[in-house]
């Protein structure tokens, strides 16, 4: 049975968290806090 490498496990967890964080930042920039795209773009329709 192999043992886990703490350095590799920490690097993998940190990289995963960084990718998730960057994805959230990109999502908030493109969609915005309202949850829909701005009226100048045709990517979304108004839900309300």
C-alpha cells in the first residue's frame, strides 16, 4: 500500500481551490450580481 505525499496533496488542493476561485471571479464579472447579463449583450433574457 502506498502512502500519500503531503506536498502533492497540498499542491492539488491548493490548485483546485485557486481554479474554483478564479471561476467564481470570472462568473461574477460576466453575469454580475443580479444573476443575468447586461442589456447590451444578447446572451441572457430577463427572468422578471
